[in-house]
């Protein structure tokens, strides 16, 4: 494993360990940490696809219950992780899981719509994972999945302030290590939350996001089916935005 992949894997292992020590209350009934129980496929993803500098870094918010929560891969729709990327590794379910959101790993028969939309676009445009990952990499800002008592997802921005700040401090540090290792020219938040957190990570280190020769930080629409706009041609909208900012060509 080369130096870049090793640095990113070490950063992920540290985030797995430190985020697993945090406690969450309020509406949070259960927390999943796929960097712990799905470490094997996550590490394989890093080793295969983070071995050199990348022009474009995509950053998502946090794992979806039927995507990365199952496979350990960001936006990890199972069919794309297994059949397109060629990654399939053991996933050990956490000791506690919600009956409505069980962890079945690569045996899960549910589909992660956001992941399906994201990776379908990349497969259509770049054909092979080697072609896509030669210039791009996809990461998540927050590694944890939060659920309310009834099994409803709770996004990280809804955590109590003190819990949110403790978590985001760890996430900022991890993100900056990925950026330092990959040296991207474009950092694209998949959704406004992710873009705001990218800028916030720079600000936390007193780095001006507009500094000369620094990466361009932008956002694309999140592919969630909960977004009416995303349900009206997400791939076309994301492609148009990436072309507009110069990350992709026509």
C-alpha cells in the first residue's frame, strides 16, 4: 500500500476509534459506526481507490442506512460496490441494531437511492471504476448513522450543540487529512451541509478557503429521494453544475 492510501487509511482508523468513544443523547436512540463493523470493505475501498492525488474530491454528509451502513463504502449501494467496484468483504453487525434498520452487510436486499443515483451517473459517464477513480474520490464527512427510537434517521446537524461540536471537531480533522493526502483541485460537497462543513473545516484551522491556488469548494444537489428537486433529473443537474464550475468537460 502506498503512502497516500496509508495516510487515508490511518486517518479513517483514527476517526473510527475516536468517534466510537462519543456519547449521544436527546433524540438519538441508536448509533451505528460502519468504520468499526464494516472496516474490511472500507479499508479495501481506500486501498483500491485512494492511491494517488485526485483532482476532484466528493464529500457526502454521513452514511445512509442501506448504503455505507451496510457496505462501509460512501454512498455504498450494494450492487455498485459489489458488482461495479468489485468490493465484497465481511461485515460484522454491531451488538445492537434497530429492528427496522438491521445490518445485513452485502446480504441486504434494500436499495440506497442516493447511492444508486450517484454511482449510476459515474458508471454511465466513466464506464469503469478505474477510469472514475483515476481522477475522483468519494468520502463522507461524518462516519456515524443516528436513529431515533422509531428507527427514523437523524442527521448530524440535528444533534445537541455540545455533542455536535465534539463530533464535528473529529470530522474536520479527518477531512483535512484526506484533503492533504489527495491534494484535490475541486472539493465538491454532495449537498449544502457537506459544502458548509468543508468550508468550516478549513476555517477551524484558520485557513482561508479563498487563498490563491487553493481548491475550489462547491456543492452539487444531494441525490436523496427526499428532495423534490433531486427527483427531477438529479444526474443531469449534477452534471450541469460540474461542467459549469469547470470540474467536468462537456
